[in-house]
């Protein structure tokens, strides 16, 4: 049971406010990696894997053919796109990594 003295004290004090918790939520919500950055990282990583796998297959073909019994057909637009994706992902990573040190 609540006595009348306790009821009056609660009514006078009003609801408790916790400004520290709300400000912490606001700060936490603004911290994080934007989705566009993750997309750039993922596309750059995929492009890097494709380029690395291509190099491995060419090296293996060269090693197993005895020094030149194969041909390499390179699509210049696809090579440029893959290299551009890797460069953009690397530049984004470096920019975000060293931005805080200024």
C-alpha cells in the first residue's frame, strides 16, 4: 500500500528524466559505416578476387602448357571496370582509415 506522503512526493517530483541515456542513443545512432561504403567495399573485394583468380589461372595455364601453348583473351572494358572498382574500394578504405588522424 502507498501512503499519502509517498503519493504526494511522487506527484511533486514528476517523472524522472534521463538525458544521458538519450544523448548516448543519439551518438550511437550517428556512429557506423554507411551502406554505400559497404557496397563499395564488397564490389571492390569481388573485383579483386576475380582479378586474382584470373592471374592464377593464367599462371597455371602457362606453367602446365610448357611455356606458350595457350592464348589469353583479355576484355579491356572488364579489366578497366575491375581495376576501377578495386581502386575506388582501396581509396575509400584509406580515406576512412586516415581521416580521423587529421
